[in-house]
């Protein structure tokens, strides 16, 4: 039997788009615009008798997303006054950011990095930046800048807000739930038409590099699969659990190839051939004979026609030929049809006239078998089947651009034509549920 061609694995992209805007909004709400304790005199522990007070407010937080890295920035505006306390009386001895001078400014920020765990968890690690004053507020008699003390409260609140964001991300199980839903659905045969099934046959999942646009983070796990279209009853599925997440080191190969196993059973081929030549009469110079029966089977990689004749020739005659596929007509055809070695022994019994009869020519013309489904029909069905909802929140999107044909093969009970449809396929995931989970609480 001829060996089946291996088109190699296919890859189905599965972009998981996570809009982090709700998460960022939660951080904005958690971090107060004005920290507690403003305009209250506070002792300076490093200088006995010295006290300070300040006012401070921050601008709205600015979030920048670059792949899996998050940058949080804001500008804080403040004034500061330092005094000396004598009993209940406080005398101001220095200030900055007050009066006509206007508020001083300091830049505050936090960096965070998202990562995935092998068990499909989402992790976030935040790291605060040191405050960056745009103008120092140095009080002469103290001899050092106390800006850090002024912004300490705001910095602490920002840390609390980012810590809450870290916890929200870690607690969310939506990423794994979405991945499991895609993996489970990818294992189920997709009905394309009556008796036509598309099986994706997923094998593993790897993760392409992160990407982002605006406040939307895109994770692109890619399923490695070996898709096939089969005819007949639904394929039997052995459900496999979601495998651990793998990292793609050298990038992932685009492309989607569907193996199409279009079969023609010997029984179907026999029925078609009988309709073509059953009962046909052949007149020769030596007399006439009729085809009483015809049976199709395979041997040594060739199609064999076994004919039962009656008349001038009575008995069984076998012819064998090579299978080819006529794409224009959508049929399997026999070429190089000739009598088998066993049948050639009939020469001694009936003579050369039998082999010069029109029997072989007629069989060559008539032994054209239509497959159960034409490849054109299957291509159309596959295209439709690759653009459909898989489940709630999961949509399959694909485009098949090319059809490649292998050689017809002779199996133990059927003829099989190997064909491959190629294109691009992705699973679109509706992330709205994930957004509520991450940012709506």
C-alpha cells in the first residue's frame, strides 16, 4: 500500500486580548489624589524641635503598556514649610512652593511586569521607582532635601494600589478557563455537512511573544494540531487535559494544513462500475459475450477489476490499473489498464482476439469513480466550518487559500485520495468576561 504523505503540523493562533483599562481604572481609584495628613505639622525626627507641613496632590495616573511591561507615571505638586516649635507656638523658618513661586513638582512612578505560569496563571510583579524631583526643595538651615518625606505618603498609596492590582491579576482564573475552553473545543469534531467531519487533533500549546496596543494586552498561545477531514460517522475522541504552557523560543511558524482523507470503498466503486458496464454486450469477430458481474478491489497498490463474462467467453477476467485523480471532474480514474498475469493465460484458450476487443477500452473509459464528496465541495464546507462559533465567547476564524493533492492510495478495503487544504486559522476569544474578572471588582 502506498504511504500517506505527512504535511507536518498545523498551527492555530489563539489571541487572548485583555483590555487592562479596568485594571488601570481600579489603580486610579485606589490611589488617592491627595494623601492623608496634608497641612498638619509633623516632627522631623532627625532635627529636634523642627517640624514640617506640606500640601500635595497628584495628576491622574498615566499608564503605558509595552508588550507585557506596564509603566505607571504621575506628577505630584506640593509645597513645603519647615518650622521650629517652641511650646505650642511654631515659627516658620523656611518654605518652598508657596506664594508666587508656585507648587514644586516631583515625578512618581511604578514599573510592573506581567508573566505566565506553566499552569496558565497570570502573574504581575510591580517595582516602584525612586521619586524624581523636578526642582529640589532644600531648606537651608536643615542642609538637606526633605522631598522624600513629603512624597512618602503618596508613594505608599501608589504601592498599595499596585499591590492590589497584583493580587487581582493573580487571583483571576479566567485565563486558564479560557485556555481550557479552547483546548476542549479544539478536540471536538466539527460537523461540516452530513457525514463530513473536521477534526483539529490538537497536540500541544506554545506561547508567542507578548504584544500590546494602547491598553490592550494580547497573549497569543498557539495550538499545534494535525487537522483532518474525514467522511462517515463522527470520529472517536479521547479527551486530553490542557497541557502545560510552553514558551516558543524561536517564534512560531504560521500556517494551517488540513488533511482531507477522501475515501471510496471497494463496495461503492463496485456499485458504480456495475451501473456503468453491468449487462453490457461486446461483439467480436469470434462471437459475443456479456458482462454479468463486476467487482472492484485492490492488489499490490493497483485497482483490480474482476469481471464475470458469459457467452463466447465464459469465466472470470481480471484487469489492473493505476489510480489517478481528475481534479476537473472530481473523479478517480484508471490509467495503464491491462490484463493481469492470470488473465493473460486466457490467450491459450481464447486467442489474441479477446485482448483486441473493445473491452479494455470501454473499461478504461467507464472506470471513473466519483468520490463520496468532491474536493471542491469539501473545500467549501471546510471554509465555512472554519468560520463559526466554537462555544460562548470562542469563535473560529480561518481562510483556506490553497488545495494540494497527493497520490491516490490503495488500502485494504478502499481507495483513498490524500489532499491538503492550506491557509490560516485562529481562535478569537471574547475577553469581556476576563475584563470583569480582572478589573471590575
